[in-house]
C-alpha cells in the first residue's frame, strides 16, 4: 500500500464502497408496489373491504377442506406484495368508477356462495402454483406487464426448427454450422425489440425474483443483469444461487441466456465478503510485485463466482493511478503501466482459465489522472495523446494484443486531446476511433452507468443510450426499472427511425454479445 495515501475514516470508507461503477438504486417504490392509492382508490378499497368482510362471514359456513388442509408454510412462501397483482385489477373491475348514490340490488345467497367458491379455487391454485404462478415467463408479472414482443418467437427455437424439419417430412442433409453462421441465424430470427433488449445490462433492488426483474427479462428480453450487495441482491448463498437460477431459467425460456455480472474486485469493492470472506485489494496484490498472487486471486474469484451462477466479472481495474483519486483508492494495481499490465494479465488468466467466467477491463480511456468522480461530476482529462498512449492505454494495448479479453468498460471522462465535446462513453472518436480502430479491440464494449452525473449533466438517459450506440458501445448500463429499459430502448428506436442508427450497427453489437455468450458456453450449436 502506498504510504503517502492518507488514512481514511470509517465514514470515508463507507462512501468509497458506494462510489462504484453503478450507484445503488433508490429505495423508492412505485405506487403499485407500495399500495399507495389516491382518494378514489381509497374509497374503492373501503368498499372492497366491506364486501370481503361479508364474504368471510359467509365462507365460514362453507366447508372447503382442500384449502384448510394446505401446509401453512406454503401459504407463507407466497405471502409477498406480488401476490396482490392478480387480485387488484379484478377487484377494481367489480367496483364502480365513481361513488354510486342509487341503492344497489342485493346479491342472492346462491350467487354469493358461487363467487366465494370461485375465489377459493383461485387461492387453492395459487398455493399450488407458488411464486412461479405470479412471477415468471408465464406468470402474472408477464400477463399484467404485457409482452413487448407479442408476435415474437424464441430465436434459438426458430434456428432449431430450421435445422430439424417437422417429423415426417423428407429429411435433407444439413452441413454443420460454424459459430459465426449459428449466431447470424439467431440474429436473423430476432425482432428489433429482442435485439435492443440484448444490449441492456440492468439492475434491480430486491433479494428475490421480483416483478421488476421478471418484467425486464420476460417482456424486454434484457441480455445481462448486474447484481449488487448495495441493491439488496446478495443476502446468503442459497438466496443468491436461487435468484440467479430463476433469472437464467426465464431468460433461456424466452431465448438467449443471460450474462450475469458482478464487480468483484476485492478490497473495498468486495460484493461477496459476507458470503466468502474478505479478498485482498488490487493495490495490496500489486505491492507484492508477484503476478502469481494475482493469478491465484483470479482462480479463487472464478471458483466463487461460478458456484453462484455468475459468468461475467466487471474487473480488473487497469487504471494507472498517478494522482490521488478517492474513487480509485486501493482499487488499482499500481502507478506505472508495467506493473498494472503484468498483474491484470495474470489475474485475467486465473479468472478465465475455466472458460466459465470472463473479466472486463475498466475504466477506459483511463481515470488515473482524474480527480473528479464521474458519479458526481464531469471528469476532465488534459493529458496529451502521446501521454495517454504511453500511460493510460498501455495495459489495454498489451492485453488486447494477447487476445485474452472479451469485454471493456468505457467511462464518462472527457478527453480534451481526442474529443472535448462529449464524455468518452458517447464519443465516436474515443470508442470507435481509439478503442476499436487504433487499439484493435473487437469484443464487447460496455458503458459505465448512464445515470452518473458525468452524463446526466448533459443528456437524459434516453438520449445517452442512443448516443452510446452511435459511438460504438454494445452493452448499456443504467436501467433499474422496466420504465428505464423502455426509455432507453425508445431512445435508440427514435435514432433508428431517423436513420442515425442503422440496423447493421445494431446487428454488429448483438453479434459481439452473442459471440461472447457462445464463448462462455451459454449458447450451443444444435446438432444437425
């Protein structure tokens, strides 16, 4: 550890934990999830409660052993806010839109009993269906949220049907597909909405498979999810494993499996510390000047991550830290390009040797000479291009040339020597001109969160999404609700409709994303 670094107070450490690549989501809930209603809704709920009290008195005289015999633990298992989703619209439909002053005709005893029995059957089926009956690819979250792709089919199934004709039809010899051909076939069978969904990496605030994440997966076909302990996604081993399994199940049902990401760096950015214990920081590993230490940490991180179902780690940090930056405290391997390159290469070798987890270099084009945190303000970089090439871009160039990297994250600093008119994430000159053309990277380019002040000072989330795609980015971070996803997709669609973004440009991003997933083993070429 650099002895010149100031000691940090407990409050500073906690702040550093929060200042990561994505900001924690606000704890606010929408009215539909918190039960907040307007005056009219309150009147309707009061009427509904009165009806329910009458129904309860009547149902006591009706024997329904199937309901009474249910295991109470199973009832508790679905005792969540989401269970109200199917009953609220139905109940609202039974009540008048405005208060009724005229006397209402009484319901006969026979009709009331029939209604009670009908509701009892619904409850009985709900108990047996469990959580999947309300949240999932065919649950109430899907029904109530609607489908963004009502006429869409699973693109992977479409490719399989093409390769395997209907039983009974005359069989024809089909040559084996190459990975490139298979991926192209998938893209040809995807709708525009499915393609744009693949370009989203989303967050959500819940330890369970909640309505928001279910909607983002089932309705919008998002391609990746980022889990954070600050978003209450990581509680214990069983919970985390089950959550990832449920997300992956629904994503696969709809088509393309998810990239499930975490930024597990160690040190202050240790998302799994409560589950697996502390991991050393990058600065402490770099201080050993021993690449073997970095290799061992990469192997250990891969083992931890794959045990839960993660397949993408937003690490290592390869910023060359030449000035004190509170955001990067203890997160970099060192203050010179050589040590950063050697340690990052070794860590990636360990992390990726199983082929089940890929790393992500960050934060291109470099935060090592930046004093402002892009989460909180506009970060300006005034180094010359020759300085950027010799210091900040040296680790990227070396690792890209080795062919050992599949994803790179771009952040929001402004490089005045390259493009002083826009943050790097939205700059064609930086993303395509430097990272793609000059450094030769053809893998997945991911944005840092589009909700950071470094971007929102200039653009809305919807505008930033379109500009990031125009710049050459493939995977857009920042959406935390279905509404956010819809807004970002709409921004890209508007640019597409005006001709600012072509279908070829979108296909290029989806092709890179599907290639990464194929290399991770998430996609398998059907046997011909």
